[in-house]
């Protein structure tokens, strides 16, 4: 089976549901995926899933966006007998053209929705209002409305398959009256093979720049956060909670692994840490390669996964919670639907409201009882590796794809 796969992210991307699910595990199952996307300039990285169609991204934002659009439309010319399916990921405006050409060429069409982009544009326009300038506001608001109509009124009801990020996303779409022929939730998962390699690595086998962080993480009672550090992640709550933790557990350390697109977001957090008097016990590492990041996570006592509630994030499936669990850490996470489900089913942590006092109490509970925390970590690891591994998710996706490919009906696993 061969899929023509249109993605927003440039190649190579850190999105594991692209690189690991499609580039590794689906490829092993005989599903080749040719990417239509721009490339990161100066980086030569093989795409395990198939070919990559697109030039390097260069120039300013307008030039890059224009190049991406032109590349997408060139990609439409490739739709034909060579491909068993066309798949578009998170491109709500362009997807109308891809769907139309797929129908004309007789190729099954699927849409992958990992984030509600129409709602994101509309919410941004409502929150910022005239402060971003009338012209930009009109563009953002108009794009949101047109994306909403294109995706929810035209494409999703007519797509052969709609892959959605979570059970909650599916329930939300159905509650709005959006009828889909065939919708499949595919939550975020973990690469079990990569996790096991990290678990088997010696602590001395780590990047020299991270060796000091690893030593400190081993020495202290470390709480770790792995992920983006943008303002909308509400990490100020983590710092406020940690200030309370330090008063009860003076040997605690907060390790924040990640960065933000806007440097000001990191500086705000560092300023808050100084104001709270905890700066000496908070480490900001910036971006790290995944192997190094996972080694640091493995050295911690507790994994921390806050995620804002609301229309945009309630339908999410955060990766960090299942990664912590797969690495054997008990998790403190707020009551986002997918996180609440994972923790409730696995017993791999504590679920709280998105409030500093609640987070602090959960962290203190786990740090104060290492044996109970270890049991939770083991339970979470077993559940994550059995239920949210990408080889299992790849089989699900492959089977659902084959179900709508005429020549593949008899091959369905």
C-alpha cells in the first residue's frame, strides 16, 4: 500500500505520530508514505516511510508559506494510480483541493486531525481583536471561518476515513452534529523499542553538556517537565506549585526540558522563578535530542504534565504523560480527558485540577512515599507499553486504511 501524505510540518519533524508511526512502524507493515512538505534547510535526514517531495524552506515567513502552498499544489499532480490513498494532516483549507482531486482520480481520501486549527484561528482572533491590526485580524478571522466550513461541512463528512487525535475529539465532533463516514481515534503513543534502548543505557553514555544535569537529577528529588515551554502551556502554575513543594521537600529540584518559539516565554518563567525564590532549584535545559531528554526523565522521581483546559486542548492526547509512564515515572497530570483516562486505567500517577495547590499536593504525596511512587511508576510503564505503543497503533491505522482500499479488502489483517 502506498500513501501520498500532505503534512504541515517540515521534514524532519519532531512530531512522533509522523516520524515514528508512519516513518517507522507503518513502513514495516508494508504501508509506504511519500511526504509532500518542505525540507529543513541544511539537514539531510532519511524519511523511513518513502520519498519526500518538496524543496528546502528558505527566506522569510511569506516566502516560506508561499513555497509550501505551491509545493502542495504540485503534489496534487501526483495523485493517481500509483497511490492507494491520499492523506492530509492538519491542512483544513488545502484539504478541499486534495479531496476534490482524489475524487476525480478515484483514489480514497483520508484526513488526519491532530489539532482543531479552525477553532484555534477563531479563538486567536477573538482574544487579540484589533490589537493585531484590522487587516491581520480580518485575515485570521476569515481563515478561521473558511477553514471551519471547509473541514467540518465539506471534507470530514465525505472523507473515506477521518483519523482524530482522541476519543474526546471524536465525541466533540459528533456532539456538533458532524457526521463522518468512518472516524478512528488514534492517540499519541510511545516507541517501545526506543524506550527499551534508553532503559538499558548506562548513565555514563550521555552527552557531556547534559552530564551535570543528570548528576543533579540523580542527587535531588527531581520533578521533570518535557515538552514545549510556550506561554499557553501555563507553566507558571508549575513554578508556583514547585515553590510550595520546596517548603515541604527541601531537596526537590524542577527540571524543565524544552523551549519556546518565542524567547520571551522562557524569560518570563525565569523571572517568575527568581521572584518566587526558587531559581537555584529550577533548571531550564532548552531543546535536547530525544535520547538525552529521556535519560534525564528516567533519572527523575516524578513526571509533570500540565495542559490547559478548553476547546483547543480538551481534545488533545498529550505525549509526555505516556512517555513518562513508559520510562517508569509516576505522573502528576491535570484532568484533561485523555490524561484522566490514561492515569485512571493504568494507576500510573495522580490526576488533579489545573491549580498550583492541587499540583503541589500531588507532587508532595509522590515524593514523600517513594515505594508507592515506584508501584505507580511500574503500573504506568506496563500499561503504556502494552496499550499505547506505536507498533500496536500502526496495526490499527493500517487495518483501517486497508478497509477502504478496494484492492486491499482481502488483505486486511
